[in-house]
């Protein structure tokens, strides 16, 4: 009896999740009348704006990951090593982006950093890019911090630091060549999650008026019929790829540790 | 000598706090100041003085109904997400299903909970939209016309169905560790005392899980409440929910009063802060049981 209910719950759930995926895939192949074809994908890939926005978002994702790692790894390390009393404060701040909706944050950015303010970041395209990168770093902060902090928990930070110091290493060497390589798996899994978040992000990019992948998808969705589901399939593949890579690095590290 | 020690400790303390200075500067610039700007803006008149007029101006039929629709949407999608996610997680953990089901389900949940926004809307339009897979299939095979029956994807319930695609997986991801934390001994102890399975769930398991259930509910609520992209790509700017209204207001001041936008955003912060405070408090309480 229990098993019957268990199977029906699982079956019902799987059906709900599979149908939209089947639906979007099927629809994306229907551009040519009467037969399945990859025409919609060809149209998407032939669109120069696809490549422009895609590479723009990818660049921003890489920048976000770099900023995020440089911001989070030293902070998490320092809190663990020297400032355990700052932990509640830091953890609270890293949770804030889950509490304050992205649309509210970006509204604050626009009003705070507009052209007539003390830090006119939205005045130039490059300044806006920096602002958007910082916004994305904020969105990814809860995941990045949790991931790196969990990674740091598995290593003996204090002993590694002391050993490095007695061999004459400075702080940059310790962080870059001792700590970071040891939590590389955690950093990478945070990085892939960040990549997944940034590639599909719509609200911040749209309101800051930057040509990112999310607003491009939305624009195409408002004007075309067959390209949007093709884009959805591509976006799903990107998310799937990011999560797959995340699992892969985690599994790879378990394997390594088991061997050692 | 003791005095010397004290003085050294005093001098060293600020230096150690310097280590988190970059993080502090970042969070002040890109989290705290922007939020403060919204909060203060909500209480400012156009000439900069203090006023409660903006908040009072929120009390119009259109804005009231936007808040109410948003709250209803978030409550219902969070409630259904919790119930269905719980059923699926419990099925996999306690239902006697093959072990091989668990790991793919968790992996898929990780993907699906991140597959939100614009592409998710496209997927549902291609499936349940006017010419979507299911709509057409029901019409040609069974003669059922969803549209004539009053179903419209670009409506409240369409939005609920779409939001569930990221709400259910999030629930599965959060509740699975909690279900794993239910110790077998508790079930056995209950059985020894003569409890039925239903009694065990009602009197032992659910009270233990209650904080994490309610907490996850709060998180899902905030998750749906702040979502813009999915709704915007699905229905465009016309659906009257708060995030969409705020989006339109930021883009073009549709309310005709810039400070009303602050008040609208302040209302959103207020509601998600309440939801998340519940979440955090209950999370801390529930973690006591999971050690």
C-alpha cells in the first residue's frame, strides 16, 4: 500500500516535470510545417544578437566568479582563523540576498549610483557593467559563501596556516597556494552555480539596460513563436551542464580522497 | 605587565577586523546602502522631508489588489510546493522505492530549482499555451478544449502551475536532509509503545519536522514573492502583481510618483523580511533535532 502511494507520488511528480521539457523540445522542432527540423535552432544560432548577448553574459559570469572568489574565500578563511566572533554578522549578511528581492536591490542601485550621485556608475556602459557584476556577486553570495565555508570546514585551517607561516609564507602565498587549492572543489561548485544563475538572469540586466542573455530571451519570446522554446532547450542544457559539472567535481574529489 | 597585555589586545583587535574589511565594504555598498535608500525613500516626500504619505498612497484599489494577488500566489505556490515536494521526498526515502531513484531525483531537483525565469516561461507556453503540446493533444485526441473550460496559462493559476516547477524541487532539496534526520529508533520506540504508522507520523515525526516544514514554506513564499522574470516572460507587463508593477514603475514611472515606487519596494522588503525571519528562527530550532 505504502509502495503504491510512493510510486504514484513519484510518477505524478515525474510527469509534471517531464511534460514541459518534452513540450518545449517538441515545439522547438516544429518550425517547418509537417516535419521535425532544427530550423528554429539554426535561426537562433544565425542571430548575431544571440552570440553577442551570450558572450556578454558569459563574460559577466566569469567576472562575477572572480570577484566572488576573491571576496568570499579570504573572508571565510579569515573568519574561521581569526574572527569566529564575526561569524554571525558575516552569515547574516550572506543570507540577505535571499531576503531582499533582486528587483528591490537593483532599484536601490539605480537610485544610489545614478549620474547625479556621488558614485555615478550608471553613467557609462563600463560602469554599469561593473555595477551589474557586483549585483550578480550579491545574488550568488549566499551560495558561494556556504560552499566555500563548507569546504573550509573539512580542512584544518589553523594547522595549515601555521605550517605555511613557519616555512616563511606570507598571507598571499598561504591563501593562493595552500588554502585555495585545498578548497578548490568547493570553489568550483560555487562557481558553476554562479554561472547557472548569471546566464539566465533577467531582472537586473533588464533594469540596468545591459545587453545580457536573459533580456534577449525575453525580447525574442515577445516577438517570435518557435525560437523561444529552442532558447529554453539551450538554457536548460546550460543549467544541466553547470549542475553536472558541479556533481562531477564533487565526485572527483571524493574519489581522490578515498585513494589518499 | 597585565596592563601591558590589555593594551596590546586593544591595539590588535581592530587590525584583525581589517581582514573582513573588503567584505564589509562590499556589503555596505551593494547590499545595505541600496536597501537603506529604498527604506528612507519610502518615508521621503519629493522635496526630501519626512512623510507617511507614500505609504498611505499605496492604499489604492490597484496596488491593494496587486499585493493581495502576490501574497495569494506566493502562499498557494509555496503550500502546494511544500505538499508535493514532501510527498515526493517521503516516497523516495520511506516508500520502499529502489535506491537508484534517490540520487537522480536530487540531481534533477538541483537543476529544476535553478531552471527559473524566462526559459521556464517558454517551456510552459510550449506545453500548456494556446498551441502547446498538452492543449493540442487534449483537443485532437479527446475533444477537450482547455480554453473553453476557462483554463488560461496567462492567469493566476497558470502562474501557480509554472512556479511549482521551481518550488517543488527546492522543497525536495531542503526537506530530504530533514527526513534523513528522522531516527529509526524513534519509529521503533513508537511501535514498541503500540503506535500505528499514522500515530507515529502525527505525534512524533510531524511535530519534529514542523519547524523545517514551516521554515521551508517561508523560504518558498519569499522565493515566489520576489520572482519577476518568470511572470514577466509569461504574461508581459499586464499581470497585476507587485514585482511586475515595481518593474514597470522603475522602467517608466507608471505610478506617476517616483516616491511611490520606494513605498512599493519597501512593502516587498517588509513582507519577505517577515517570511524569512520565520524561516531563520524555525531553521535554528529544527537543527537541534538533526544532530
